[in-house]
């Protein structure tokens, strides 16, 4: 069957293997890419085997109706988390290199979008260490880390909201954002953002900044509140699953994309009448990395139905299946002289 809904803005196909002819379509996820030929006036289209074994055909993208072809690598879409490195300033240390006794050292941790993912949903946590006796820097950082963990223990019963690590060799406390719970199509991937602010401590009537927030030993990739004047640098690192510790790929985002457009394709009543339902077979594995090819084009009818209806034909697949070379060949066949490779205009010649 073909897909010709004027209301479907994006046609998404998950490609597990590219076959040469229709006769070769056998397994779920097999696709055939019918290349366009501008000299002959033929268009580009896709035949694909869905999760239920049906063969679908996309709209036909003609050379005169295409706007652009874009390739996006999975590595460019890896979810990132901010990582802060906290060091004790040498300005507050005693002559023997220890953190002085008799002071309360506070590190504020602010979650600006905690509950509703909106700026008004601010949530405050903290770490607080009162030095009853002089402490070595490593002992002090261990106490600070333990204080932070106690302060977020209630939230951690549901899902961790921060990752705390200590490097005793370099005397650094690391605080890293963590990915929240995810369920395909119903709970989107979110990295819970937070900012850190050391509270100055008054020593000998002088307010002194006791902590130095650094970028974790790498080049600074950003500043909290998007301002270099805040002096709170962070490093962007690959986000990890808060419970398993596994590094995340863009697979969860692509899985949500597939879920959404399967709904737009007609699977809008999934789950209703459970358990008497026909479950949708999704092809995206959220643990894997996927490349993406987007073909922006428009559809126009005949006679009075000549308005241009924007569409996007999207192919997603692993790096061995969906490649920049395929995007380049598609663009060339449609008569384009350039295509976009991870956002960079690249010639098709």
C-alpha cells in the first residue's frame, strides 16, 4: 500500500538492511531505495517492510519538488550532560594545607526545571560541611559528597537526580547531571539540569570563596546560566543511564520519533482496550546508535489543488545502513548540487 495522507508531515522508515529489488524484500526492516533520475524525470521513493511484515511505499519525491537532503550522524546526536569539578581554594587552607575548623562550608545546587521542566519550577539542594576540626582536603570533599548524597536521598528513592564522584588523587569532587527515567513514547529522554554555587565563607571578617568550580580538566564547553561572568564552567560529557551507568546513544530519541510517527501513520488508539489489543512492532533498538537522512520536499496536487504541502521523508538506520554516501547519492539523483552532512553544506559532485 502507499502512504498519501496530506496530513502526514513526515514519513519515517527504519532501515535494517538495504536491498536491491522488491523481490529481495524478505525480513522486517528491509528497504529498497528507488533512486531518482532528473534527466528522466523519475523521483525517489522507498519500499519498506514494517514490523508486521507489510510492505509500504512512501510518497514519490520528484526532482522539482525537493528542497534539501540532510544527513545526521548518530555521534552528533548523543545526549550530553554537564559535569562540574569542585576544588577547594588554596585561599582558605591553613598553613599545613588543611581546611580550617569552625566554619560551615555550603555548596548550593539549584535545579531550575526540576518538576515541570519549566524555569519556574526551581528546586534547591545543597551540600554542607561544618568543620569541627581541621580536615584534609580529601576528607573534606568526602564529607561534602556524603552531605550531597544525604540531601538528595529522598529523590534517589524514585530516581537519581545527581551523580557524585570523588578523585582523591587530584582532590576533586565531580557533580554530573543524569538522565531521568525513560519509557518509549510516553516519557521522553530528559537530562535533569542543575547549577552549582559555592556560598562564600567569612574568615577573619573577610568573605572568601572557599570553592573553585572548574571544567573537570578539559576545555570549557559552557558556563552555567550561559554567561562567562558567572565563573561556573562545566564540561559536556556523554549522558549515562542513572541506574545502569551505561553511556547513552541517540537511540532513545529515535525510538520516541518512531513511536510518534507510527501514531501519525494511524496507530493512534494503541493501548485502548488493553489487554485485547494488537501491539505495534517497533524496529528501533533504544540501546543502539542511529544515523538519519531527511529529505525535505513538498507535495502539490492537480488543478485547483496546487498548494505546496511540506513533507519530510526520513530514513533512520545504523551506521552501516544509513550513510552519508547514501544521502549524497539521493541528493545527486534529485538534481541537488549540495547536501548537508552534520549541518555542513557538502557538494554532491
